[in-house]
C-alpha cells in the first residue's frame, strides 16, 4: 500500500450527475421494455407514465449537466484533443486487445485534469451529443403525439419514430454493458473504477521511472 | 325475473311486436278507407293505408321519400352498372341487389334464368318490406299487373317446373305502403307476413290490424270487419288502434333483436336472432343476466344489453325523419361554420302533414344503398362529450378518438349468436343450405345450446370526416355455385334438382360422394365439399341439369355493429390493445370451412376492407388475421420495429458475449501471471 | 460547498422535472368518494359467555332480570326510559280539546288490531317487560319487570306466552336461555316485529319470518352480508334507533341509508342525480312482501260469520264484488285485487270469524308518495268528517320542499269501527273475557273498549275505511335488481307523475327544479 496516492478525480456534482444519469437510463430502459410489450410489471399505463416522468427527469439532468460542464470548464475533458489523438486512440485499442493481458500499464495516464482516454472521448461525445439528443427528440415527439400532430406527420409517423427510438435504446443498452465492463480496466483493481465514481477518489500507483513514452495530455 | 301467468307465446309475441302504449292523444279517430276511398265497413274491401292515412298526411310525398318503400327501386340502373354490384344487380338496395345468403336473384331487365319474380320477391325477401314502391308499381310506373311489364313483373317461379308462370295480380292485388306496421302500437307483423306469404297481397295492411279487434280473419285468408269494434261513426278510436311514433319494438319487427317489456330476451326464439342479418345485436333494456338464454358466464354479465335502450333512447331518436323539426340539423356542407345550432325549424304541423320517411342514416359499411342518406345521422359525439369524459383517464384521448370508432371499445363483445357462414354448395335433405353460427355451440334453435357470444373483428372504415377508424364488425361468408353463360348464381331450384332425387332424399351420386359413414343419409358434418372429389361430384350433377362450367364463389359480407352498446363494461384497460394479445390483431374466423379449391373475398361495395391476411386455420376454417400496421396504425406495445429490434438485440448480445470473453481472458492472464511470478 | 449547492440545485430541478412531468402526463381517474359501508358498521364488544354465571333454575322472568341486574346495574333503568318500554312515542295536541295526547303504541289507534286498551294481556306479549296486564302497569313496574331475555336470548328457545301479558311461556327453560344471552340477533327483533298485526308478515310488508335467515334475493343486507338488525338500528344504552312515521322529523332517532353509504355511490352521473329527489328505498326496494304475503285489506265489518273459513271468504268476496252494501267503502284498488284472487297467484283472501275478511298480497309494487320525514298522525279520539279513507298517518311532503323525497309505501287499508254519532275511531275490546273474540258482540266490545281507552262510544256503530302508510326499508334487493329507467319513466312506468305533482314525465320534461316546483332551489338543483 505504500506509495499509493489517492487523487480526487471526480467532483461531487460530477458523481451525482453520473449516477442520476445512469439511474434514469436504467429505469428508462426497463420501462421502455414494458412499453414495447416485452415484459409486464407496472401495467402499460404505469410503464408509460414512469417512462415519461423519467424521460423529463433525464432531460433536466442532462441540461443541468451541460450547464455545469460549460461553466466549470469540465467540458475540456471531452473536447480537448491533442495533436497525436489518432495515435493514442490506436494505442488504446491495442492495449485492450493485447496489452491488458500482458499486464502492461495504460498507455494514457489518468489525471484529474485529463480523465478520459481517446476512445472514451469518442464514445462519450457520441453518446452525449448524438444518441442522447436523438432519444430525447424522438421521445418528445412520441410523448407529444396528440399536442403536436404536425411533428409526427412530418417525420413519417410512429412507424419511423418508434423504430428510431428503439434503435437508440438498443445502443444505450449496449453502451451500458460495455461501459460497466470497461470501468474494470481502469485503476488498480477491477472495481476501482466504480469505487472512484462513488467516492471521488482514485488510487494511483506511483509513477515508474520515466521512459519517455508516457504522455500527459 | 318471473314469467307472467298465461300463455307465454301470445304474450311474448305481443311484447315482441309492440308494447301496448297509449299512442298520441292528439290523433283523431280515423275512418278506414279502401283503395277507392270508400269506408271498408261498407265495402268490406281491404284497408288502403295510403287512402286512409292520406286523408291528412301527404301519402304521395311520404312514399316518394321513403327508402323503406323503394329499397333502391327508384335508383335502379342497367344490370352491371351498379357501383360495387354484380353483373346482374340493378340497384344497390335490397330490391335489385343479389343477396348471397338467400341466394335468390331478382333481376329486372336481365331475364337470363328466371329465379324470382316480383310476386315471389314479395313472398320471400319482401316479407321484411313495408310495402309500396316496387311491391305496388312496375318499372313503367304503372301498377303491377297492367299489360306492359317485364317478365319478372308479370310472372312468378313455378316451384314444380322451375319455369316462369303468370301471376294473377288481379287476384292477389299489390302491396301498399303499410303505415300501420310501424305506427300502430301492437301491430301484428306475424299476421301480415302470413298474409303476404299466402299471396294475398292486398290484405296485408288489414292483417296488420289483427291484434286490435277491428278485424277478424275469414276462412279464405281475407279479413272481415268487426262492426262493434268501431265507433258510432265507423271510425277507429285511439284505445283500439293507438297511433304514434314508431317504438323500438316496431322497428324490431324486422331489424335487430328488439325486446321490450317483461318477457326475457330469448324466451320465445331460443338463441336464433329474429333478424339473421343483425350480427346478434340486441337492443333491449334487459340485463343480459336476466335473459332466457343459456349464456356462458351469464351471472357475471349484469349489464344491460344496450345502454341506450335502458335510458329510453328510441330508434327514432337517432334514426329520425330527416325533416323532423325537433331533430333536424342542416348538413355540414351547407351549414355556415359560425352556426352551431340553427333555431329556424319547420312547424310541427308542416311536419305532421308531410313527414319525410327518409330516415337519418349513419356511415354504413355498405354505403351504396340509400347513398344519398349516408352520414345524415348524428354520431355519438353529437350527444356525448367524448374528450370531456375520456380526457380524464385516457391518455391521448383525441388520438384514440381519431383512430377508433366509439363502438370499438363500447361494443367489446356480442353476447348472442350470429350467422357465420351460409353454404349453398350443398343442400340438406330438405333442400336448405347449411348455416353455421358463431357464438353458440349446439343447434341455434335448441334452448339448451350454450350461447357463448363472440368478440367482433375491428375493420378499418373510411368515415365521413375523412379519417379511417376501426369499427367492430362481424363477417359472414356465403359459398355459392355460379355457372351458365352468362355466368349467374345457380338457382336454388336447380340446386335442388341437381342434389336431391326427391323431397327429403339426396341424389345417389351425391350420397356416394359425401356419405362418409355409409349410413344412407347425410348429416351436417358430411354436408361439406371439403375434398376435390366431392366438389367434382356436385359439379357433375350441376352440369347434368344443364349448368355450364359451374364454379364455387365465396363472398364475405361485413355487418357493422353499432348497437348493444355497454357503458361501464367497455374496454378500458390499456393492455387490451397495447400488448401482445392485442384485440386489434385478434384473429377472427371468417369461414367455418372452405370448399375444396374455392376462394373468397370481401364484397366489392363495402366501405371497409380487410387489413391483414386470410389464413387457413387448423380445422379447415378460414381465419382473418388483422394487422394494425396495414390499417395504417402503429400500436405501441404490440407492433415491433422489425429489423431494428433484431439488429439491436444482436448488438447487445454480441457486446455482452465479447465482454464476457474479454473478462475471462483477463482473468486467465492474471492467473497465469500470478503463477509465473 | 459548491458541490453541495449544486446538489441542492439539482434536487430542485429534479422536483421541478417530476412535477412538470406529472402535470404533463394525463391525470389519473377522477375518483369519486369510495363507498365503503363496512367502515361504518358499529363495532360490538366481544361477547361474554354467560354459561358459567347461572347454575340454579329460575322461577320466573323477573328472577332472571334480578340476576342480570346484579352485574348490569343500570340496564333496566335504561330500557325503561326507551319507547320499547313505555310504548309512548311523540305527543300531539288533540285538535278539538287541546289536550296532550300521546301517539305511541300504548294509546294509538291503527287499522290492524286497532288498540291495546282492554286487550293488554294479548298485546303485551310483545312488550319488553313482564306483567302489563292492565292500565296501571307502567306506574307500578320496577326494574325487575324488564324482560332481558326476549332480546338477548341466543338459544332460540325463549318464547313469550301469547296471552300472558309479557310473561314467558311456562315451558321455557329460563336457565338455558339465561346462559345463552349475548348480542341481539335478527331473531331478537323479529320474534315480535315479524309477527306484528297478529301473524307472519301481516303488518309492515317488508318484515316477515323469511328475514330470520333470508336468502340473498329476499334482502341483500341480511341475506348476502349477514347484517343483524342492530347493525343499522344502532343502539346506545338500550335506546334503539329507528322510528316509524313519527309526526316530526326527529332526525337523531332515525336510521338512514347514508349512515353507511355515501351520497353518490352509483358511479353514474344520471343515477346519482336522482338522490336529490328519490329516496334510496324507491329504486332499491322494487317490490315488498317478496316471499310471504302481507295484509293489504282488513275488513272488520265482515267479522262474526260462522262456517268453514275458506267458504266464507269466497262468499264474502263474491258479496263485495257484487256491489251494494257489502262493497260500501271498499276502495277500487282492493276491489281490483279481490277480482284477481284465483287467477293471480300472489293474491289470496282469508277469513277469520274474529277479525273479518283479509286480502293478502305478495310481490306488490309499492305506492309512491312525497315524504319529508314528517307525518300527519291521526290523533286517537280525533273527530273526522272527511272523505274515506281516513288517513291514519299520512306522509307529509310536497315536491316544492327540496328536503322531500319520493318514498315507497305499503298502504294497509281497512274497514273498522267508527262512532256514527261523534265521528271518531273506536277501540274495541277484543281479547279476553267479554271481548269481541269470545262474545262476537260489537256493542259490548266497544263499550268495554271505550272505558279502557278513554275514547267514548256513543252507542251508534258505523264503519269507516282507513288507510295506513308503512314506508318500505327492508327487503332491499341487490343492485342488479334495482329499478331501471323504464320502470318509472316512459310508457308503462310505475310512477303517476301527475299525482306526484309533475306536469309530465321528468325524463323528457325536466325535473322538479327545472319545471319550477322547488322553492328557492339551491340544494337539489341537479
């Protein structure tokens, strides 16, 4: 244990936002399954209402998060791209494919100022800026069928809206599986990632002698 | 519910045809006149309602504005030019349109193979006709029986030879528009029908008064007048012949199953509906649990048959005379948008003098009959504020109202039997077609048969506001033989000649082909052409009696269900539609069995269509599987997203597997590393 | 600190979001107040087994009461302050003399057995005490004269001697009865109230011996739900709630459907609107005397004939139907009923030499009157010069009073002794030595009765037709059997709208508020 540093890596709000987002998404996925008729727990009416409530909840949480990230500057985590971004991305992929089995260290060091590796940046930006807005917009269109009939007509009806919303939900579900797993690749122990997102503290091993290969984004 | 003492049948008939009511207190005593305008008490001739009632009411106007009288006769066209009709149809109404279920063909101007003359029509199909129109006048406009007339007008079918034979109109007389049938409370429709069936057409109106005590049947089928029953001045009085607005029971003489009064539904006629085209709809204020039917789960069904009947809404409250000042509403096409209600009305006197008998009609599923009257009836939303009530508990209430008719939820089931299939391809020993019923297991005339009722099928229908809504229907399939050149339906006479060797006995070829258990007679399970050999045998017989190239044609006819409305028992749960077993996709048996090699399709003149597939059922039946998507509706909770769901599932499962594999590999690698270090 | 503030902000947004979503989503079903009648049933203490308390046999009724009072000290005094003991209800001022006249059973005149004066030994067999054999009983009776057992027996073996002035039947095993005492049952009340008027189901129309263990189709409260009388007729300190046609509204002592049921329980706006005009009983008691016939007509004037009762009944019936003297004063409704005897299985006649001719009917449609809770009670001894029938307890109420409702009544009609000179009802001495039932001498009976009741007899006997209204409260049917629209409205309905004061059928012409009948319409405006 000696030499292990504890670094505050996630702020209180970031953690709160993350778990609220995660919780909402899980509830939305579950109620969404019931709305689609796959399971039956709350009844159709109950599932639809809970889905709608959690949807607005998620929208609120997402906007607040956006506000926070913009004003606190945390948005830099997502958008800052070093010049050798592509190289690093490839290195990250190779790490997952090969290096991790060999016990190699992470190619990209994680610091509080730069928490995300390139792959994460790609995925999270995609999730937060493409998939989430798409889900929100299609979800709002389905919720507002009766009060904005023009919207439904313009996009081609429920025949288009529901499949798109469904595809988004499948992608979200896939993301959840992959994301939860990949958190086990960060940190000293498999659950370190989850623990860090709960407590905010990450345990960082002492740096080995510089080889010249590390990068600090 | 106790049955009254005394003969049930007589009481039941009286109750069925008209609950005794006082009639209008304003109607004066009426002298009954014959066709020449003389009092019948003096001449002894049949009563002429047109002359009698025409003393005050404009009978010519009435008969000219009465689809019940004309039945399409005044809109007749050349055969083959009727929209949605057959090559031999001359009108879209019951007079001139071939009805597959009765399989009798009356074709004016198309005298290929004579089946029904007008006189025959009156005695069969026309038993449900109020008289006047084609039962009185010929195509030329002159009364039937005058010199010029087409073959069907002058001749009738000889039941022995199958050839036309002259009909003596002078002896039978014609059928006048029968005001008494609808407007006299307690009118005796059974006596009227018996008189018509016997060929005594001119006495039909007189027979209708059989229950009033004013007339007594004479030995020769005519009627004699009971002088003592008339007033001092030879007129009727209100207590004997109560005259007034038609009651629901009056309409129920022909339409639906209307039961008023204390006698339970089904006490007289077992499970067979009085109106075979009704789809089993019952218009009655009785509770289903109080009916006399052997109905499954009857005790649970404590709701009334029809909530409007319970609340004293009568037929004429919705199906009102189009110029009734109390109910008149100007058509939407001409009414200015700023006028919700135009208070200017005709006076009651004008109405009583010249009441139009064109009645308000909804958006029928078979629109071409009386098409000018289509959509003249107020719909549910004219009286009920749908959004006010449903908006409190139903999400997207307006959207539901745009996609579904009110009946879709408010007629969730029909607790009665209805005709499912009529098979004219074979006849039983008595020469009748095989009729299969839905909603009852066992013979429909046996009071002990279990009535299960049935759940209607929802068909998309284009409504007058341009929207397509799902409306509950029942579907009846009829299988008939067509043949000859030009191709026409094979007459029942020819069918009997082909299939029966004599009364009550089948032809030996038919027996040979159909008698599976070799007991010498054909029971109902054998009377079906479910194998090519059987079809061939019957076809051979038909060809032997001279029918060229006979083939089997199937017809599916939809009957919209708009009565039998329930209120609290309406479909309310979301999962009824928004779940896997959605009733919007519930399969509906269309045909009990399909004769070998035959196909069937929906009639061409329907405003509804089958949005789905017709598939063969396991037991040889034909089943309609509706598809809401084909009807243009995506149903949340029921419909799937097609390939997207499959792709998504693949992605998810693939990722999960990949993740599992990766984790396993890591674990292995870690263990190996530990061992080596 | 910043994190905390942001967390707070997030929580606020969460709440706002939830609220917005909740408002945006369609509301839940507008729930009317749920009808939960069971919640209003009185709670009774757990019963105590009295078997161990009594071991020695009892000599007579008062001995048992003494034993009861050893523990239940105030019970007898409580009973003695109630109407069950005093047989004294409201009082009225005699319209002619101005005297204060009690209207209770002790002094009332009805058109059944007419009055208890001089007939105490028979009539008080249904008194909740022992020994009321003469006029002075109430003055001298003490607590031990209260009969605890008649109500609290649960063995079913307790019987009162029918002519014993309230004493138990000599064969009754009082010890066994005493050991069985417990909460009152339907039999406790029914043993007297089902047999009023001298036989099973004679009097009320809605109370007869089928109510001991009724089937559901007789009464839904007692048949399906097993309720006992005391569940609705709440009793505190032995004062039982429930009044039959008192002169004033006397609300605190009445039983009402609303004691357990909510005002608008139907779940249907149209039906709920009827509660402003129609009493619950009207729709939910479609007919009375569901199983056992009840008396519709009691003609004392035909009493005294010898012979086989069936033959005499038929003979009297034919006399009445033939018209003339025998038919004098017989109302048309009764004549119509007599005519249908023989063809209508629900109607029959009965003749008793002591009492006269009865018409007994089953499954009858009630007569409907406005009733605001008050009654015009005929005062015993009051002079009556009006037309027949003499109304003994006419229900008051007009459509103009928003508190009045349309109620169902069984009307018992009769023909009874009337003073030909002074025009008042007479009370005959019927039971006992010298009474009409032994002597068949009206003069003697009426003289003795006059002396006992205080209502004078001038010597001129006449007969008068009377009518007595009995509101129907029991034999409530299950809701599926309630009256429906066509039962009252439309042609063939059972309501006589003109007689009720309406210009026409309110279903098509508007209710009493709309047609301007109701004074100051605020309540009941729907």
